[in-house]
């Protein structure tokens, strides 16, 4: 089946493969559009005029509409997936220290970097371990726009060689 072959070529890192202190600059980038902001804000029923009302936002400290910060953290927290965690994350255990030091505007192009902060064996599961990540987002001018710490439950390498080729299901 083609889908299984695709999944096998996109496997993320297993728990054992993460090294504390390792840093990654992710290949994905994304230019933010007005549609992104309006759609996310509407779907989440966040009626904050800073996101939706240009006239209101012109009078704000930012002078224009800003991207919904929850969309920002979701995007920055996803740029790492193809390179680091595709198919090997068993779940997110939490987010900590979420910061937005600079606003994001329509037309900004974002990128992300990740650092592995720490890791340990799971105390309740033999098949996984816990990894602490710091994800950082930057705009096109390399200004830090978001920083968050994420705790992920990561699969260990399977003992079955066939399962290892296919990734975690």
C-alpha cells in the first residue's frame, strides 16, 4: 500500500535517538495570510478585535491586526514534525513557558528551531520515554516571535525490525 511506504520514509526520531543539547533548524517555513488569521480566530470563536477589526487594531499599540497567538504557538510547535517526530510521538504531555516576545502580522514568514532540553525513561511505560523540547519561532527578520517548552511522550525503537521500518502506528 502506498500510504505505508510513505509513512516508512517519514519516520521521526525514536526516544533513544534524541540527544540532550541537540539543536535543529527546521526546513519548513510559512508566510502568514489574512485568511489564516481570520479562519483560525473564527474557528476558535476568539472574537478579539485585535485579530479581526483593522480599524480597531490601527489604534492599538501594534498599529495593525496581529496573528492569534494560539495559532502562532500551534504553527511553531508543528514545524519540527517532519524532521523529528513524525510517527514517533505517542502524545504531548504538556506545554510550559509559552512566550510571545514580538507580534506576528499578516505577511510575516515564519520559521522554527528546536533544542532538546532533557529526556528520561518513562516510569509507567516500557515502550517510551519523555523528551523536553524548546521550540522557537522567528519571523523573516530573525526576530524571536514565540518560544515554548513542550514535553513529548516518545516511542522507543521497536524490537521487531519490520515495525521499525514502518514507524509507530
